[in-house]
């Protein structure tokens, strides 16, 4: 199943610990011509833990990164470019619940 959003897609969803998930980004940063986009991920419902910036690869007019789901609970993510401009859902970020 593909989870589609105006700025990104996640495949597969739902996801479990150990799954490899492909996130494709085609939002505001991409539309504005970013030369590099990073996927920032973290886990946790109130505060982010295990925060990591993943360098995304340009694929056509989108940016793509495959990550491995490391923990159950809430996976949070947002996007930034090399100039430190953010696409973060107006400060709310995006999240998915991961099963064990």
C-alpha cells in the first residue's frame, strides 16, 4: 500500500520494525529548485530520539530515500534543503505509528 500526501509518499504502509521503507519527496523544497534535500527522522511521541538526517537522491523531479525502521512507536519526519529551509508541515512534522 502506498500512502500518498501532497508533499511525499511512503511505501509500504503500514510498516513494522525491520521493514525497509521508501520515502519520496516532491513538496515545496523540490518545487523551489533545491540542490539537495535531506530527510530528517526521529522516534517518539513527545520528544524525538534517534534523530538522523538522511541525504536523499534525486530521481526525476522527486527526491527519494530508503530507510530501515529501527523502533516501534512513532516515526517522525520532515525535510530540509542544503540552505536549511524546512518543509515540516507548518512545524507539526509528519508521523506514522510503527508496530513491533
